């Protein structure tokens, strides 16, 4: 039944591309709210998606294939008959003499998309995937010009009235894959603060929200539970500024200090990074690596498990600025226990940790080590 397309079990993007190739025109997949969650075809995105929602609404919903609206578009529902979640649309005039051939290909494509989503997950995931494609294309320089990016965002239901806020949420998840909880939490927070937004993954444990303006108080609504860092890039006034703002926000999210579980997550901007940004920018400098080895070489030479425990203990001490009462509380130890740990650190490092300048050197080396390796300490339990 799917033979004419030759895309059995293929991803939605492949199905759309094959369909567009066979009908020799653009093909769009939209949800029930007329948000575009996939498209293919040789035409420029700004031509395919121009004023999409308004134009698509002129083609009435139907139980089967329809050719309607003032532009004589062809459309077919997608999803099981009693659980429709979208439709495939050919957004150019389909004349009567070619309607049968176009309809046949479109029907096979609709069947293929329906089966793919039944196997691959809920239809709501398609919107997230569409946002991800837009982000990936913009970051990779393949998003097209300003008009193309704006048309794709508008077709996804995002039409900001003013400045666009670029907010990155970095999660606490491990290295096993994208953090679904982070995506779900970010989307729920956006709805809670009643903002027009696009939400999607950038990469593992990093989710982007493009919002129609935001202040720190509203942005902080996204910072709970699975979120370790909230990074706000520079505001975007024109779509051509989006790539630079995305890159900036992603850099901030990677550099900013993660909060511990239970701590309030504040919004981090570039100006908040201080020496962390400088060390990140110098992470490839040979002399900086030599400084790190000089300061931390004896710790970094320890076996893996002991090395990480010692690094975390040293970081905790440095974060407490050498105040023993605070250091003891951070490790949930008595003062006597904390002093015993400090003696261990002194022996391993061969350094006087009571000297403020020594602590400063160690702190810089620690930050440089984390920046150079991309490694972040596991948060200490509260």
C-alpha cells in the first residue's frame, strides 16, 4: 500500500521530501491549529509559508481529501480516523486534470506519516522536532535569510510583537540522551507565564525557549526542578540577529555555574560570567594548561574516583572562601570532620590553603580545568 512512495518506516522529513518530489510541488504538514510542523519542496520557505495560518484556514477541514479554498489547495487529514491530529497540504493550485494523481500520492504520504507517528511517539513531538530543525538550521547557517527564518517561526505559531528573548535552560540530566522532563517543564512554564513562545531541544540537556519578550522574574519561572542553569542571550530585534543570540545563550548556559537541587535558579547573562568567560575563551591557551597542571597536577593524577571526590571537596572549600563553619555545613560534617578533610586536601596539594593568594590560584585553575574539559562537577546534595 505504501509502495508508490518507497518510504516505509521512514522519518517524517523523508516522507515529505519524497512526496514533494513525486508531485513536483511543495508539501506541508500542519497540526490542527494550522502550525507548520514539517515542509518540503524546492520553493523558498518564505514563499511556501507566507501568512500560513490565515491562508490554510480558508481550506475547510474534511474527513477525506479535499481541494478547496480560493487558491485551490489540496489537503488530506493525518492520523487515525477517530484521532486526527493534523493534515498534509499541497499549498499551490491543483487543477482538476491533475487532482487524481496528486491526491493518490498525498494519500499514501498521509498513511506513511500516520504509521510513522504511531511507531515513533505522540503527535505533539512533531512540534518539538520542527522547532529543533529551525534551531539547528539557524545555528548551522542553513536557515536561509531573515524572511525565511521569520516565515518558519510564524508558521509554527510564533509572531512576536516586539523583542524576542532567547532563553536557554540547561538540565541536570546525565549523558544518556535528551532530557524529556526538561522539555516538558520548559513548555509548561511558558504556558504558565502566558507567553507566546517556541520551545525545543538544542542538544542533550539543553532546551531553548524563544519568547515574545521576558523579564527576569518571568524567566525565572522556567528555573525549577530539572533546570540547573537559565541563560539569557541578547535580545533579538531582527531575525538576522537570532544566530548570534543563540550562540551567545548556548555559551552562557555552558559556562554559568549550575545550581544545586533545591536552590533557586537565577537568570545568567553574559555580564554575570566574569572570570569564567575569560577562562573559557582562553581554554585552548597552552600557558593556561600549564598553570592548571602546576596548581592541580597532584589531584588530577589521582585515580578517577578519588580524583573527582577530591576535586569536589576542593571546590566546596574554595566556594566557602576558606570559612570552616560554612565548609563543614556544605559537607554535612562536624567542624572536626571538616578539619580532617582539609588536612587531606593540604597533604594532596602540598599547599597552604590558609593563604588567600594560594586559594585564588587554585580557584582559577579549577575554573580553567572545568572550562577546558567541558566537565562540570556533580552537584553536592543539599
